[in-house]
């Protein structure tokens, strides 16, 4: 499975949402589009969670550092 970036996932998700809102998606494709949207949402949530964890780790490390003595 190819790794998709957050930006790509969001763009594809926006396309699906736009199609749903404008009734452009045929009923025959609706279930597949909803499944794809669900997959894209999981990807975005995962990336956001991983990013939050990394930022929190860096912030914690910064708080634990001793100030430089001048």
C-alpha cells in the first residue's frame, strides 16, 4: 500500500465531500466513496496523532533542559 501524505488525503477527502454536497456522486458509487472517505479520515487522524505526540515529546525535552549558563 502506498503511503499517502496528509495533504493528499485531505485533498481527496475534500473532493469526496464536495461531490456529496453537490449530489455529483451517483448512488451506485456512494458506498465506495463513503468507505474511501472513512479510510482518508483514519489516515489524517493518524498523522495528526503522531505529529501531536512528536511535538509533545519535543516540548517536554525543552522543559527538562537546563538553561545555558552565561
